[in-house]
C-alpha cells in the first residue's frame, strides 16, 4: 500500500501552480470568444504566394467587409469580421481571384447572428450547471453519502477551471478563440473527471463493507494503490489518441483536441489527488473516520 495521504500538501501545491495563473488570467482577460458567441462572419481564403494577410485585410475593407482580425494558418488565411452581406462576399471573391490570378479562393464562409451567439453561451452555462448538479445528486445517492457527491463536484470544478484557465492564457498570449467545440470539450471533461472518481470511491466503500480494521484514511490509500494502474493505463490510451489528433487532425479540430487533452490529463490527476483528499477532509470534519 502506498501512503498517498502523506503528500496532500504536495497535491495542493501542484493544483495551485496550475490553477492560480489560469484563474488570474480569467479574471483579467477572460476567454477570447469566436464568432459562435459574439456573432459575425468567418471567411477562410486559400493561401496564395501573390497575396498576403495584410493585402487581404485591405481588400476586405475596400469591399465593405469590416474585419476584426486576420489569422494566417498552414494552408489558408482566416478573416473574422462583422456580419457580411452576400453581394460583398461575391465582390470580395472576384477581387481575390483578380489579384491572385485564380490561385486563391474562398474555402469557407460561416455567419452567426449576435442573438444566436448569446443563446449558445447561455445554453452552455445552463447545461454545465445542470450537469454538475445532476452529478452531485447521482454520486450522493449512489454512495448514500453527500460528502462523496461534494468531493466529486469540487474535483470536477477543478478540472473545468484548468481547461478554462489554460484557454484564457492561450487566448491572451496566442489569440486562441473558444467556440462551440470548446463547449463540447469542457462538458466532456466534466464527464471524464467523475468517471475515475467513482471507481476510486466505490473501492473505498467496498473496503468499508468488508469490516476490515482500517481507518478511513488507510482505506483511501489502499483504494488508490489498487486503482492507480488501471486509471493511468485507461487515460494513456485516450491521451495518445488525442495527441494524434492534435498533431495530425488539422486546424479545424486541433484546439478542440487540445481542450480534451488538457481535460483528460487534469481529470486523471484530480480523481486520486483532488477528489480523494477532499473526501478525507470532509469525513474528518464530519467525524466519520471509519465506516
């Protein structure tokens, strides 16, 4: 049996080092929302040696397209702008072809109204709140213990803050925006976070039912020792797949895969080193040390 409970202060320090910069960034800078939330038009143009991003932005302005920013990617240039009329887009594409001698063209156009963007943001927040409350009730009912539900939800919030804080930093320093795929990623992170936590808590409960003469802290250490190999192996299979998507999946899903990767690593860490120590603390506070 490994005495994981001896190193709780180490886990607090690790979580603090990861969480504090992200939380500060969230408070100061927030997240960089894409047009999915703010409303507007995204225009992706195939790259050409005859046209630069600056030229493209000036051309867009001449054609009545009010660009917010221009981002150069590996095979294309992405312009994010305020809502654009169809006739402006048609003229823009004609001017692109004339300037680049048909070697550049519009690959993709996406338009989202500001009302729809606000609705998406509201629904994402409501979905997260319902999911967290549902997880709290489910875990508390399954283990007949409210402290288990609270510990699982606190670990879940830890993982969500890690993902949000990471993307706040990425958005501030590298201009990475969050979109609807990011919402999917953080909701998936919430699910994955609780998955391993339930396995550990179930093993702790199992040792309590056996009637062995172990303190609650010792039961937690035994449960973590027995489940650690399974948790790490399971997570590594997911991490390797996500790394492949990050490296080879292309621009469209790269940051979605990055968000899932961060959430998976944080979820693997939080089950043994956040949820379980919090469960120990809550049991100690409630006077339940064994049983």
